[in-house]
C-alpha cells in the first residue's frame, strides 16, 4: 500500500496553443516522456509530479516527435521532492521516432533524450 500525504495542490494551470503539428504550453503542467521512464508525472500517486515550464511538442517530421521543455520548478509528489531549478537553467530536449522501418516492429519506438544544464 502506498500512503500519500493529505494535501491539496494545483496540478495543472496552463496557457496552451495547438495547431496541426505543434503544441506549446506555458504554466504548471504534466510532462510525460517515454511512458514516464525518466520524466513523468508519477501518475499512480494521488499527488502527481508537475512542472512549471514552457514546453513545445512538434510532430511536423513524419514518424518523429520532438519535445523541448524549459523548467522553472518541479512539484514532486510531496514537498520533499520539490525542486526550484530556476537558477540552474534546466532544459529537456527529447526526440522519439516510430515508423515503418524493417528493424522496428509496429509497436517499437526509438527514443533519444538529453537533459541540458546551461
């Protein structure tokens, strides 16, 4: 059994823009990459991990998803996991590829991600 602390918090509050191939967001948001393997929302908990960030997701290149997020704060599942990263200029660049390539099955994906500390 996982016991979450009793707390009320704002999980998402975003200003978003979306067109055919681009989604841009500003504000407190979920960022989930690679099925939350390295970056995610810890969605099985009552209090999700969220990020104060500017993010952009682009799918204009066939079979490819490009993600960039500039992080200001990380709001963890408890305050012990919160992190003010505004002084560290933390950015995430991520690319995923899936498509009809002989070495890939229909459900395979190739992921590349880089965490930048500028």
